[in-house]
C-alpha cells in the first residue's frame, strides 16, 4: 500500500472510530491508538499537501484563521414551530390535524425538543458541504468551518452504505452539554471573564466565534431531527431518522411513534421528569405527523408547518427560604428589589438571588422574611420568584409583608415613580453614587465611547480619589499617558454614539441614532420642543420627556459645554450627512429574500438613511417590498393580494442612486 492509499484508509478508519466514540459511545480502540493513527495521518498529509481535504479527520481541531461568515440562502426555508403549553392545546392540534386529513388515521412521532440553536447541514456525495445557521429562516450564516470541529457531526459518510442520496439536507440542533458548559464557565470565572447564562447562549456564542480552533475546544454536540431532499429513503419521518442514524448521524434514541393522544401524553409526562437525567438541555417535546404524504397534505402556514407542534415544559422551579430583600440602584436610578435566599440548585446552577422586578410585583407576592418561596428560571438568565411555596404553608415567615422602599437606599433621596411607569427611581442623578459610577461605566463601554483601557475597577478607584465625578472629568485625567491617550481617542467617536454615551434615561442605541440623524447636532436637540421630538418616528412620549428633562438641567448643559471644549463630536459627521436624503421619506418598506449587492442589515440602514422605515410584515400600508431572490411564496401571495409593489434590488439602488 502506498502513502496515498494509506491516507485514504486511515481517514476511513478514523471517521468510523470517531462515530463509534462520539455517536455510539462505544469505542473499539483505545484513545492512545486513536491518537497514534491520527498522528500518522497528519504526518502523511503534511508530506502530501495535494491530498488536502477539509473533511479529513485531522481538520477537526479547527484552524486559527479568522473566519468571516457569509450569508447564504437556505435551500428550503427553516420554519419554526407553534408552541403549546397544556394537554388541551395538544388535543386541539390533534383535532385540527384529524379534520384536515378528513378523519384519516395518523401517527405522530414524539421527540425531545433540544434547547440549542438550529443548524442545516448540506451533504453532497456523502460529504459535508455546508452548515448554515437558521438566521431569519430564509438565509443564515455559513458556519461550516466551525461545524467541522463538532465531533458528533460526520464529515464523510460511510461509503459502504448504498442508499445515501447524492444530495440531501439534514437539520438539527447544536448544543453545549451541561458538562462542557460547567467546565467552560469555571474557566471563565478563573479568568475573570463574563459567564454564559445557560448552555444555549454558550453554544450560540461558540458557534458564532470567528475562530474555529476555539470552537473545537468547547465540546459542542449535535442532535439531528429532520431529513429533507428529493430522494428521501422512506415515507415515515421516524423511519428516515433511524436510517439517518445508520448513515452516521447522531439521532436521538428517545423518539417514539404514538397512535393516540394518551400515548403521546404519557411520553410527555415521562420526559418532563426524566429530561433532568439527559446530558443536554431540553425545553419541550416536538410532535410531528409521521407520514410525509400526510405532512404534505397538511402543508404550512406562513410561519410554521401545520403538521408539527412544540409542547413546552413548565420552567423548572425550586423551593427555598427568603432571607432578605435588598434594593439595587442602577445607572439610570431605577431601583430594583432583589431577593436574597438560601442557595438552591436550579436548572443545573446554584441560585441565591432573584429579581423581584418592581413595587407592583413585590406587593402582589406578599412576601415575608423567612417565607418558603418558589424560584423559577424560565430558560432565562436571571431567576425570579414566582410565589410562595404552598406545599409548605406551615413554614411561612414572620413580620409584616415586605414593602417597597420610599427613599433611595444609597443617598436617601425620596424615590419617584413616573405616571405610566412600573419602576421607581432615584431622581438625585447627579449625586447618587451608583448612578454616577453607572454613568461613567456606561460612557466608556464598547457601544458608547469605547474607551477600553478604563474598566469598572479603575473608575471606582478614580472616583474614590475624587478624580472622576462626571463624564467630562475623564478628559482631565493626565497622570497616566497611555490611559489619557485612549481617552483622547474617544473624541473621534461619531455623534450618534456620543448621544447614546451620555446615558439619558430611555435613550438607547437606536433612539440615539434616530435623534442624531434627525436633528443633526446636539444644539438642535437641546432646543427642540417636546412636540418636535414626538414628531420623529420611533420617539415616543417617554423618550421625549426624558430628553427634555435632561437638557432642562443646568448641570447637564454645563457638562455638554465642557465636553464640547475638549472636542467631543456633537454634530453628525460629513459622511453621514452626505449619505442622508429624504428620498424614501414616509415610506414603509418590507425587505424579503436574498440579495447580492448588500446584506439585509445594510439595506435596513440604507432605508433609514434615506428617511424610509423598514417594517417586518406586509400590510396595506406597505409602500413597497424590496425583494431579492427566493422571496417566500407566502409573502409574494400576500403582496399580490394587497397590490403592494415589488421592487428589485437593482431598481431600488436606482431609486436612491
Ligand atoms: S423540527 C418544521 N425537532 O425548535 C420542523 N425542532 O420552535 C422544524 N428544535 O427551530 C423543526 N428540537 O431549533 C424539530 N426534535 C426537534 C427539535 C426542534 C429542537 C428546535 C428547532 C426549531 C425550534 C422550533
């Protein structure tokens, strides 16, 4: 056997061992033997660069090259599923299916709903060609280089199997198993990095990493659940997935065919408890009509198929004792009640603090110190208290119900609650320490002035030393040359970001951009009346009032003066001004399909720059649809029905020159 033949043989063997190990969890050789074969292959490939193959087992480690993602169109749109939350809604689904099938009998396939991010894998001649994220369902990011590093995804299918279609797509979920998630967060904690809130965020952050080598080390996994193509082997979804497993894909063994609603409900109740034993996160059950012919007959709505539905599990709850309620003051002065509780295990992490949101929610919970409470993590980052644990009525706490505070816990100022607002806030914005610190931190943050040499600790230190009391003080810091330079650089930050950096209540990134573009300078904004502000699309009463209040303060106006004096950008740059026009003023434009000259996001920006408004769905008010290739059939139909004009990419570019 010559070296070339050996390369081919080793690749085939290693693909099989990889499958045995990562998919079957049944390795037939030792790790050491595996490593030795891999090393041999690596050496041979180095000697024979002409044999390079992106799907070789040696490529699993990923390259350090920076990958920019291309946006690509899905061959078939990636739909989502309608959700149900109880047996009645599942029964309704059954009934709808039965009616639509004119009483024909049907089977459903029940399977776990994996809580990760969906991916579409395209195979051609038994090899992985392309992996694309869901994106907006019509187009997604090409993340093939990253996906190649996921060991349970086969790069090359076993060529001894003869029934593999030449071309097919298989969809599934990319996940970070609990074990990898915990390891990763531990590492990040040690490095002082932000922790991922849950495995889904961690998986998504990882898959979007521009560095495949990082991805390769993060221990991602994948389950496949949907096979598509012109030559699909079987008439049943369940059967197809079993066949796909034999081709080398990791397909869940926990799928089950059900003939009745009772069988299905039994499956659901079983997995509601047993899912906690699974190595990955799940958030429900997916129910699919099994016959592909029946699926076709049922068809789909604009958003989701009529032949499938998701049943979502109740969020996991834990019971613990409430010890104290503290009140936190945020950057904009909003005061949030926080419950401090005995630590308890919840969805895989230890929890001892939970948000109580605001005064109304606090009051409705009627809490006492010592109460036994139920905490819930709705797949979300911050746990919340949902109520008292009624199973433990005898362990109720003592004293009077916990009340919202009247005065700021830090500076003692009487709190205010806006007319239509849920939250209380401390109006002493200029002299209340957490607000000062919060504003300073916000000012230097990445999306604001992006002064990356100055972090929270340095801000605290400077504030303690009396060097930093407001954002203009940054520009008087001179003792450290490097830091002073990085601060000085921020005078180049464009006006729209400066406006956001000021930290005016309710003026987020988007509102700042809108105001900057409309009024073009800080002076114009400062002299605008509430009516003028309200005329701007996207600026409502709350924002307008807040802007007026901000500039009504003499202290804030002095602050702006001082910032002007150090050269901060307070007018729209020439470039932005030049790119602006009113060509599309007053027009509501829907973007649909796949484009060649600009990305969707760019078109969105272009529309805004020319005074138009990008809207999500077609209605009689839509001025026109900017349509690329592969515009969805449902949208097209709706547009025709409503007589909305369809404008091609070229035509549109012509309109705005
Ligand atoms: S089937 C048209 N099966 O849930 C069929 N989806 O809300 C669509 N998901 O976007 C997908 N586990 O990311 C299907 N066993 C499963 C699933 C599953 C998780 C995700 C998927 C999808 C979302 C639907």
